[in-house]
C-alpha cells in the first residue's frame, strides 16, 4: 500500500544551478503522513493557504512512500 508524506519546508536561496534534495535537503518545518492521495492533497491544500507558502518562503511537497520495491528490482 502506498502512503504519502506531506512536507512543509523552507525555501533556501539557490546556490548552484542544480538542486539536489538528496545531497542538501531543505529544512523541514512539518511532516504529516496520509494513507491516501486524496487525504494528502487535502492536507497540502491547507498548507498552501499559509502566508509563508503564499509569499514563496516555504513550499509544500507531496511524496509517495511505501511503493513496492520488488517492482524496481525485478529483472526479466
């Protein structure tokens, strides 16, 4: 079963032309788990109404987690 994380993070200034979230992730302000995409979208919508998000100082991300790894490792 796929679960979702809704992440509210600070927007940092761009230091390099490429953004690598794995090497230097943005500072997380809030992380909320959801069991369905609809619930995650509803939570993300509430976060997007915040003043800091609307001003461009924070961003909202919806991340799918828990997808079956066996599909990626399967080789014919």
